[in-house]
C-alpha cells in the first residue's frame, strides 16, 4: 500500500501519462493488448500512469469495464510503475469508482469533474470532500477543469478537511488562478499540468512552480516524450524549440480540427507505431485517412521510438 504522502512524493517529479484503453473492432475492452501496452510503456520512465483517465476514455467505460481496466493495470504494473485510477461523474458514482479502484489495488485516484451541471464552490468542494473521505488510505488528486474548477479559498478549506487530498492537476490554464493557488498552498499539494498536449505549456507552467505534467503523446512516442521532459527540466531550449517546431505545433494543427481529437489522435498515433488500441468509442470520432497520413509523416521525422 502506498500512503497518500508517499504518492504525493512520487507524482511531484518526473513525467506522468494516461495510457489509452484498448478496444476491439466491436468496441469491447481488450485486456490482453492493454496489458501488453502497459508492459511496453513501463520501462520508458514515466513516474506514474493514470489508468482509465481522460485519454483512456473513462467517460465511455461501463462500471464492469472500469474494474477490468484498473485490475489489469495494477496487476501488469505491480512493482514497475504506480497506477492512479480515474474517477468522476455524479458524487456517489465517483465514490463507487474510487472505492472500486482501491479494491483493485490502485495507488491513488484522479478525481475528474462531476457530471453535467454547473455548481457553486461550496458544492464542488463537497463533492471532492465526500470522495476523499470515502476511501480508506488512498491519495486523491483533483482535476481542475470544465465545470469543476476550484479556487484557492476552496482548496485551502479542503486541505484542512482532507489529509489524503494530495494533488492539484490543472486543465484550465488560468494563469492568475494557478499563481494564486500555488502561492497560497505552497507545498501542501503536488501540482500537475493537465492541459491537452501539455508539452506546449510545459515551460510556462514550470516557471509558475508546476514542473510536472502528464503526456498523452507518451502513448505512441515515449522516447520523444521523455526527451522533451528532460529538456524542460534541464532548460534545454534548443531541444524543446526543435521538438515544438518539428512535431508539437504541427500536431496541434491536426488535433484542433475536431472536438475530441485530443484522444482520437493519440489512438491514431499508437496504431501508426504498431501498438493499435482499436477505435475510439462514440461520441468521439477517429481521424480520417488524410489526417492519419499527416500524423504518420510527423512521427516518421522523429525516428524510431
């Protein structure tokens, strides 16, 4: 068992990532190729992996599939890399997911937004508090994004009430808010960058005191993802500028063509490098042939992964 404070130390450094979830041609979960994917990625050096996260299509999994995904991840990665499980949706549903993740051996939970409705700061804080208190001894990282955004005052109150709330992952990009939270809360939390294609924002977030981020492209170009992270850590601007110009900025041009492509393009990349995870599930749509070919050309320029 990894304690919340041990988990905080783990995710406070290094590169994190969200493995995609494998589906067959009918859209059913494929545990065997998912396990093989995790075994392929584990040696590349990610500090922790988020199973059934946003890039892992948490939002499209049934509860039984979710259990299978988390169990497969924890069994495959035991002793290799810590697994944090996505959880979210309505509060009581999020609690069920978090408890199921704990039963299946996950080291922590990434708490994603509640479902659909807008809510007050007090309501969102209550949602987070109830999930934190529903698990026995597992660290929780709150994902600040969409309709579930917490301010510094709310986080300060939650920090007092929930010792196992150990991390704040930002998917909004509001610099004023991020600076306020980071200065107010100091080392109470681990801070993670969580905007889509986080590499584009990595240098700016590091300057704010948020040096850790999660990489989606680690799913198909893990060598390059680690190269970019190490360059950010070393202030190697020559390398980061080259990779931004040659890969990440052209990659964004493809990703931004349709809503939901932040996930779809990662699955396309995995297929192109020989680690096919199958199609995305509705309501997402896969890249078309032209877009896939453009992505393939970008990957080819990077060399072998």
